[in-house]
């Protein structure tokens, strides 16, 4: 099952590594015998379908590989589908260009609140000092 990230990017099966194991939690004998937990691994650095910009963004976000684990369901097939969906969502989100924050000036009210808080803190500390004339 290939991972379709977008119309332009689909990761083929050959670049995905599946591992299966027992899922934790309740389930009785079925949980003890069935390997329903699905782990999907994608090696970013070895991929042939990514261009340099995509590889750089994904490596910056995740490191050399992306690993997704799904053990939500008692069915291995369902957990495989969940893992594929999560992998696609993670990759798509990481490849989406980040919006730059436009720098803004602090508002008049925020300046006044900050200065008031500083004065109050200063007064609080000044009141803690021992002064002989107060006795």
C-alpha cells in the first residue's frame, strides 16, 4: 500500500518498512496471540521520490526517518490504514510552507500592564525589606 501524500507525491511500497507486534491493553487471548500493532517506517535519506527541498524539510522536521505506530484497533488491517493515514498527514504538514510571523509593536495597553506589573513587583519586594524605623 503506497502512501499518497498529495497529488504530486506518492511514496511507493518499496520505500516503506512494516513491522508488526502485539498490541498492548485489554483483549484477552486475542491480544496475546495476534500481532495487531502496526509500525510504519520511511527512510527519508534513502528516498528516490523526494526532491532535495522536500528531503531537506522532512529531515529538518523528523531526522533521517519517520516512524509511525498504530495500535488503536484490534485489527491489523485497520491499524495499517491508520498508520498510512498518519504518515501521510505528518509528511503533508511538514512539507507545507510555514507562514512567517509579521512583527508587530506592543499595544499601548500591553505596555501599561507590563509597567504596572513591574511597579507592583518592585513595591512587593521593597515591603519585604527590614527597616528599623518600622518597628
